C-alpha cells in the first residue's frame, strides 16, 4: 500500500467517470490508458471527495477544479510537443508524455481537504511534498521510470527537476494552466512573482 493512496481498480461506474473527464486518453495505447484510469480511480477513491468535480486544484485557487486543471495541462502539453518536434526536432513518446501530463497531479485529491467550505492542506501534504505520493503509486503500478521521476520532481518547490523533454513540456504546460487559474482566482500568477 502506498502512503495515503490505496491501489483500487474501482467500479465500472467510477472508471467510466474518470474516462469521461480525462482529455488525452485517446492518444495513449489501450494498456497505458487503462493504467492511467486505474491510477486516477485509486487517488479518487482514497480521497475524501465523493465526486471528481469536488476535488480542488489548489489553496491558491480554491474554486478551480482539479479536473479542469489536469485537462488544461494535458491539452497544452500535447500542443507544446507538436511545436517541439516541428521547430526543434524533439520527439516524445505519446504514451510517456500523455501519462506524465495526465498524472502529474494524481496525488492532489489527497493533498487538500475542504473544511467548512475552505480548502486547506491535508495532513498528508505536510508529510510528503506534492508529487511524491503520486510517484509512489505510479511506481507500485509499474509505470516507466521516466513517468515516475517526472511526476515526483515536477512541482516548483522540488529541489531539482527532470531533464527529459517531457519534464520541460510538463513544466510549461503546468505553469500556463496554473497562471490562468490564479488569474481567475484574483491571485498573483507565477510569471509576475519575484523569486
């Protein structure tokens, strides 16, 4: 068992609900798509949320739904991959990139709780940095190392980040989608912050 996340195939209805909201599954091989669905079902059923739509993206944008963020990142990431190949000759494997994009925030349903209408950090979020419990789940499920280590190191707070093309595509897609969520929430986007 992974800390916080229990591997769970889920019911047919849960798997269908996850399939219905995930953009980009059609770009993955059938075996990879099924593993991705299982990972999300596992995170969802291990979380306190009854519905996928209830999962918040962040304390900085509490009304922004995680399901929307994941889809924004996935679509932007696949668009960036097209540009990277056309402009720079950098090709990526669709199964690897797609799994990274779709699963980069798979631990977020366990990172936040909604208490009295307020989104707060969970106990787990104070025990493991974002990305780590998701990567632990993915490793347990047998995802390729490139997927596991990119998910583990993608958060801006991590001390280092992957050097593979999929990691930098995820980085820009994630910040693109994050800054939009922050702007909508009336919060300062990352691109305007001084570090």
